[in-house]
C-alpha cells in the first residue's frame, strides 16, 4: 500500500520523470531487502 501511494504522489507531481524512476527503483530495493 505504501509503495503504490508513494508512486501515485510522485506520478502526480513529476509524471514519468527521471526522479520518479529513481525513486521507484530505490523503493523496489528497499522492499526487496525487507
């Protein structure tokens, strides 16, 4: 749930910008570690 909400907020602000892609990439790494 947290992940989808975070990506939605970033998507509304930046769309498919590089920052959004990097942000989602780090989220994926964090969730994989957990």
